């Protein structure tokens, strides 16, 4: 997606130094669009512990167009929803897709659950431990997107 020049004119809201020397040539990052991207960023910071590493606002309106947030090696990009995308309804305890944040420890899952409840998040499930040993919680953010937070770190050879 290209951004008009005005949307990058006020870049520089960097709050954290990123190791630019790290080998990040093959990385999967997620993006999602929000009707209120500023509220989404605040929720991601407060509840899930992400930090903004960059943000771009439309110079004329001041509207947040794009933000990049990081927690450890996890990166998520937030964009303004200018199209009015539909968010799926919950069916059978899920919206059918979502983002998974691996936090490595059961206690970290429980702490994120506590913060989510304090922030008024809709908890779909958990915290609970699956049959395969992943302690996790399923949440909806304020605009209804599903976030799964678990102790299991995917992509490793063994559980």
C-alpha cells in the first residue's frame, strides 16, 4: 500500500531503538486495519505490551495512517481502515482467524489476561491449558479482532 507524501511527512514518533543490524530478511509480520487506529495502538500498548517503533500521520488531518509496534521479536502494523472492512462475528468461540502472540511462560499469559480484563476486553477463552500443553487466552480487541496469547512458541522442533 502506498502512502501519500503527506502521510509520511510527520514520521519520527520513534520511541524505541530497533537493532537495525539484526538479520530480518525472512520475517512474517502482521497488519490489520482499524477504524480508530489510535485507540488500537493504545490497547496494544496497554494490554499486550507492544511499543510503537514508528508512526505516520496525515499532515492535514493528523489522523494516524500507519504504525508499527513491537514486543520482543513480534511486530504488528496498524493501519487506518479507510474502506470500512467487515470484522467477522464470533462463531463457536472464534472469529475464524487472528493473531497469536507467544510470550513463553504461563505467568505472562495470566498477566496479559489480567490486563485485558482490566481494560474491558472480551475474553473468548481461558486462560486455560490445551491438550497439547499450550497455556493460552483468547481475546477480542476493541474492534472485534481476535488475539491469542500463549506460552507456546511456534516454529520449534518440539513442544
